């Protein structure tokens, strides 16, 4: 089990490193970190010097920086993802705390069983 988790973290790290490089070339400050749970993330600074963390959701292959619908984008098209995150950072992160994206896959399975 640890090997799978390590492979997942390595994949997340690689995706975030590629995103970090793209954002850096666009003069967006992004620092690769590990959060308190060991998840890799990018701390991205917006135009008002506020920081949000960008994570990778592996089940859906998303980059996400909150729990709102417009705060996630596919990892599969990295330039498009970088465009979107750059735009959000230049515009400024939304007010309030950063929401955590929580998707209960069991609810999705239960919906299909009914």
C-alpha cells in the first residue's frame, strides 16, 4: 500500500513541478511544498500577495485550488491549466478561506446502484 501511495505522491509531484515551471515562466510565484498531510502542493501567490495551494486530485486528474466549480481544471492539458491558474492569480483569489475539495466516491457508487 505504501508503494502505491509513494507512486501517487511522485506523480502529483511531477505534475506540480511541470505546472510550477510554466507559472514561473509567466512570472507567477509558485513554490512546491508538502502540506501537513504530506500531499504535494504549489503555494501560488496572487496579485494581492495572498497565497492559495494548488493540489492534484488523482481520481479526476484535476489541479484544484478550492472547492468551487471554477477552482479546478484538468491536468491533462497543462498549458490550458497554467493559463487558468495564471488568470485566477492575476485576478486575485476569491475572498475567504480556501475550500477543500472533497468528493465522496461512495455516494457516486450508491447513486448508480439505486
